[in-house]
């Protein structure tokens, strides 16, 4: 599951509108829609600060929307709050 899919699922599970979450997170509604649909125009995808703000607006911990990332010999890297 992508970050966008995780954000959308968390938002829908809590029955929150896209517009409400975007406003509370300080993100343009269209940009949040692009993130959820994995259509983010930025090369690297949504920034971590935006993802954090959206997770906070939805009311979920960041680790629920950002999966563990594997970095070769460094082992597993998990974003923690």
C-alpha cells in the first residue's frame, strides 16, 4: 500500500472529508487529492512534513501512513514520533 493509499484509507475510516483534512493540515485540497491518488507532481512524492501534517489532521500516528523503509545494510528505518 502506498502512502497516498494509507492516507486515504485512514481518512475514510474516520469519515473525514478531503476538504476538512486539507484545511486542517494547511494543504491545498487538490494537492491532498493528488497525494491520495499517487498523482503527486513532485519527483520524490509528498514531503514528510506534509504527510505529518495530514496524519495529524486525520488523527493517526505518522507510522500508520509511512511504512517502514529498508535501506540496505542500515536495516529497517521507521519514522517515530
